[in-house]
C-alpha cells in the first residue's frame, strides 16, 4: 500500500508542540521523517516532557530519530 507522501523525506528540526504535530501528520501520510534532536545534556528541553513520556511518544510516532551534537 502506498501513502500519498511516501516519495518524500522530511527533516524534523522542531522543538515546540506545533512543529512536531505538523511533521507527525506528514509522517502519518507516509513521508520518511528523520527527527534531528539535541543530546539530553544540551540544555534544550522538549516542551512535551521526557523523551519516553506518552505525549512525546505520540508526537514523534512514525519518525526515525538521530541525536546530533553540534
């Protein structure tokens, strides 16, 4: 089964709630989403709570994830 956005790859560089929600929709529609996130000790906190919180898991479903320390 092919999804409408299965030909696209999207980089998710978002932190606040509106960004991850929008990108989650792209992932739900089949886009290959790669989430770039800072390391836990970088001082940036996700407004959804911890990485394993239910809210964060819901917002980042269907995404691949990589931690990048710049």
